[in-house]
């Protein structure tokens, strides 16, 4: 049997590792085993790459229609060059212009065992390999058959045997998500979580492109629970002086216990990994209620002098002398814990990043209901936004506000000024408003709208913000502003304040974060 290095020679000759993010292979630190992986790969054509670990490499076949559990279906499988073992974890984007340029996800993975042979290499040489797969999607007995030695010898057949795992009509395209990240190819293409550096050892090859955030650990949360009304608490490597932990900030609803400052700190340090992607590199405006929501709150932007030195700040150089100079820019759960202890219930991030504050990355639509606006009216207006975006070829998603309304967030390329995004949003909003004129008023003041809703495009202004995804709102029960999938607008149980700090974590655990599909997406706004 040839060495792994010799077997990878063709693979390496076909790639420029100065340009492609793929691993070059050959790292002795990669532990051998009997792993298999199937990667869904959208290059010039979509296909699935089946890879079996054997002889120190991943022997590979491209399966255009994907593997199936249907025993009556035979799939063409094209034998391609062997790949390095560390390729089993590769999920990202291969640059266009490179061999295989396109997006890749780890569609399935697990282990495999050869059947009826002690020498799978010889079975492959003979053109007939029976093997069992133990994956998250694929399971049971498969066969790779080389039906003919004619032609270039690359075309094989892949089929599933009739066994307990066989499933009639089973189609790989009905199972589009990665088993590694839970993302689809579209989401990986929009915001690759990592690149592989082919010029580095496997242990160092994965370079994160988006920050990884860690929630407060069970031990840290236990320590928080054990504190008296005040004390020092360590979280995420930082030490905080916490005060008035048993202070009631929000009354309960429907017979539930009230929410204390301790509860608020616990929530923000648990939801942090889901929420922080919408806050990092963005200046923060906060709505503080240190005395609880039954007393008037106030907006706070300036980082106070007494704030700990480790808190992440940003100096706004373009600010007027009498305006806010130092903004907090959260970078981890410790920042969120400090904010919660500061009585900041609501968190509002700028829609532009601090490195380019004049060009927003979001265009926002705010459906602001009037006194006579029912939630059914709000839903009707939200669905019109979906129709408009689909017509314009844009991706955007709705978010319940945690109060009465719905917002629609549309990611955009940071090339437009706020004036341009505001004007564009105004045109779209007024077109939608003309569709249901009985529901919409354009009056600025609520008392002049006749109880109607306002489609508020005016939030598309520098330092004018909407509530961040997963932020708490100052209402009984501490409802949360929660991103949605469009089809959730049809849920008869949906209300704008449906989820609270006591229930939203279960939702995220179950369905994930719909807005994650928008992170990193940069869209051009079509001319109207």
C-alpha cells in the first residue's frame, strides 16, 4: 500500500494552498481511525463527497445526487483523488477560481466498517466493497460497485441494501443542514465560521472568522446563586463587584415570581453567545432601570468613570465636544454581566460597526402599532414586508419586539450612507403602506395617527437604534425581543411578547437563532 504522502500527491498538485482554505494534509497529529464524512459541496455543480478513512487518507467519491437510504435507488459515484484526514472537519468556502471553488458543509459524519472482508483495499481493487455506516443521517449497509473497467474507470455505483435502516424515497436534499454547525450551505457561504490554512499543521489550521462566545459556566452560575445581596463574582475571566442582587427589577406576570437583578445577570450571561454577534464591534445605547421598571428609566450611553478598566470601550472621535465620547462595545459575557448589574434592561446596538460608523450593515423596518392596531394587523403588515423583499430578491427576517410590534431586519453591504438606506426604506415602506392604507398613518406623533400603525423607516439614522435581538424589554414578566422565521408569523399562538427571560433559552436550544442566517450577509439594495 502506498504511503499517505504518496497518495496525497495528486490532491496537492491540484490545489494552490496560498489561495485555498483547504488543508494540505500530512499532519501526524491527526489521529487515525475509521471515520467517514459526507460533505455537501456546491462548486460548479452541487454534489455530495463521500469519504472513507483508509490507509491514512480519505478515499473519496463525488455523488451528484447524494447518498440515499432507499434500497431501490442506485447513485452514480465518481471516484476522485484521495483527501487528507483533516479534511473530514473542513467546513467553509474554497475560493472561486481554485479547484472545487465553492461552499462546503459537513453534511454527515461518523464511523464505518468493511463487511465480509479483512482487506477493504483489495475489495476496492476488485470493484466491490460492502460496508456499514454509523452516521447521524446515514446508517446501515452500503455497497460501492465498479460495474465496468471501460472508460476512465472513475464511475462507480453507490447503493443501500435492504435492511432495518432502509427507507423508501429517502432524499439527501430533504436534510440540508450541517451536522457540525447546524448551518446550511447558504449560511456557510454568507458567513463562513472558519477557514483552513493549508500551510499550517492541522492543530492550528482552523482559523475562526467569527468570534466564539462562551456562556457563564454551571460553576459560575452556582457561584452567582450563592452570593448574598452583594459580593464579588468571577465570570469569563473577569471579576465584578455585584450589588443589590435581590432587588426586584421587573414584576412577574401570570402569577410568576418577579425578576431580580440576579435573574437579569443570569439571563444575559447565558444568552450571551447567541446575542453577542449582534453587539460586537458596535457602540451600545442602554435603557437603564436601576430602581426597577415601576420607576422611570433613562437612556445611558457614556461609559462611567467608575467602570472597570477591562470593560471594552470605543472613543467616538467624530462626536461633538458636548456629546457622548466613550461608548461601551460588548465583547463577551462579562460585559453583559456588568451592564445587567448596572440596571441596563434594554440593549440597543448601532447598525454600523465602529470601524465604519457612517455605513450601516442593517436596513431596518419598524412596524409601530397604534392604539387601534391589532396584532393581526401587525402580522398583515409584516407579511407585506416579506412579499416586498422576495420581489426585490433580498433576504430579511422579522423579529417580535417583546412589546406590541414587529421589526424586519435586512442585512446590507456597508457601502450605503444612512441617508441612502433611510431613503430606500422610506420608498419600500410607503409602497407597502399604500397596499393597506386603512392600517397605516405617516403622522410623526402618535396622537395624530388616529390609532393607526406607523411604518417607521426613520430608525435608519446614525446613533438611532432599535432594540437588539434577545434584549429584555421593561414589561411585566421581562419579555424578550426574539427573531423569527417568516413561517412563524402563521403560528396562532404567536404574540409579540410571547417569550420571556424564563422561556427564550429553551426556544434557542430547540430551534436555534433564525437571525444567524443573516450574519455576514452583504446585499446590494436594488434601485427603486
